[in-house]
């Protein structure tokens, strides 16, 4: 494929992705429903567009490659199939890459509807948060091998070294990302519970220092522990300004539902998800730690 790509959705992830690809020599066409989120990318060299028709007509390549970085659900369907949507302007053999956290079952109908008019649909599980979108992320790619091979250079340019893998089948990329996020729920919950106990142990632990030493050669050394150290440094050990209520996206819930559908046990992830739901009524320090972590790696709003 030519080094030209369009990105729809100029939030933290989409705008960071645009900057990375511009830096790597791509011609990047951008569109966002709210024009003010598009304007600032002009100084970075992006081609700015303000309608879907203008967006599609700005491509020079015969096969257009469009990345969607949108909130899961209705926003994706509106862009693909709503009034004045992509479907009205894209042509046969163009590509649509859904790099947001879409539900894998939604991929089936989207793929079917796009394939009817000859448009390629590829689901991409994208992990790494805004930092990964800007500097290289982890990509779990579904679809067909032929689609993957055509787009391989783009995926490699979006990812860290060795940070791309292909999984055969529509929805396979988003399924892998769904499970990834479910695992993430359990890991973050365990970290938060442990640090809550450290805080209430009776010893005068410097929690930032505990996180630092845990993250230097211990069995639980990880990016999550490193992010927690940064959160303590930024907000203090009490995390007073951080909400004890944990917000959550759909992926933890979908992971739990998938396990129930398949009659498989999922005690850790299920309890971590339920804890987030209950934290609305019972905010506490464990919730603060999980929220602080979400703020560090995802740029989520976690202050009270």
C-alpha cells in the first residue's frame, strides 16, 4: 500500500496516531465530527477535512485505507452506515480498519455489510494508550491473511518492534483485545488490593518507594507497577484528588459475559469487574489506586 492513510476520530488516541504516521512519512488525512479537534493537527502536516465527502475525496491512492479510532457502538455504525456515511463514498477494494475497542460480535455484521459493496473490513485490537499511539503500540489484527499482508507495513509502522500479530477470522483481533482488557482488570485489582493493605499495615511505608523497588527485578515487575509509582509521585500516597469510584469500558463486562456464555470459570476477572461496578456506591482506596493507574496509562479523567 502507498504511505497514505485517513484517520477518523481525533481524540487522544487518534491524534497521537496521526502524529506518529506523519513522522514516519505518511500523508495523513484526518476528520473529526467536532472540527475544533481537527484544526490543531494542521501544524503537524495533516490534511484537514471537515465532511466525510471531503475526507474521502482527499485520498490520492486508488485503494483508500481508513482507520476508525472511535468509541465502541453507535459512533462506529453512524460513521460507517449513517446519513452521509463512509459507505456512500468509499469504493470497491478500499479498506476500513476499526482500531477502537469495539465488541467483536459487532464486527460480524459490519464486515458483512461492507463486503456486500466490496469494501475490506479489518478489526484491530490496539493496546498501549495515548503513549502507545504516539510512539508505537501492540496490535492484534483480525480479518484475512490477504488483508493483513496488504496492510502489514502500516501495522508495523504503528507498532513497537515485534508488537504486531495476526489472528485469522473476523473479530479475532477485537476478541484478543477484549480478553487482554479483562486480564488487565484482574491485574490492576490485585495491585490495588496489595497496596491498600500496605497502607493500612501499621508500618510507615513510603508507597512510592515500595512501587519503585517492586519494579526493579521482582516477580511482579511490570509497566503497571511503574505507572503506580508515577501516580504516587504525582498525587501523593493518599491519592486524595483521585476518585475512589472506578470507571470502566465495556470490555471487562464483555469478557465476563463471554465466559458465562461458554460456561467457563472467570473468578478473578469477574470479581474485578464487579468491584468496579460496586465502587460507584462504595468508593475507597482500592478504587483510588485502580483509578490512578487508569489515569496513567490511558489518560482517563480520574480526579474527583
